[in-house]
C-alpha cells in the first residue's frame, strides 16, 4: 500500500565549513599517528634488547629514546 509523502523542504546551508582549520586538525592527527608508530617501534626494539637480547643497557637506552625521540621530532618538524 503506497503512502503519500510530502516533498522535502529545500536544503539550507547554515554555515560554510572552515577548510583551513579542518586541514590543520587533520595534519595534526596524521602527525600524532606517525610519531606514535615511530615511538612504538623504538619501544619494541628496546624491550627486545632489554628482555631477550643480552644487551640490557642498550634496551634501557632505546626504551628511554622511545619517549624522547618522537617528541623531539614533532617539535623540530614544526619549524
């Protein structure tokens, strides 16, 4: 059984999208993901050397670098 529908009202654009702000937000998100992946890779290698490999000093250095290096890279890439 068919029902009778009223036509939809015309579309009204309420506000224009701020594309520049959207692009800055997207670039920040992609940068955060990139530096997180780098940090996790360094952390995984450092934990391997600290736990399985016979180089605990190198492992500790890499675990500490997994925190410092991506942060420094993020700061230097903004210049």
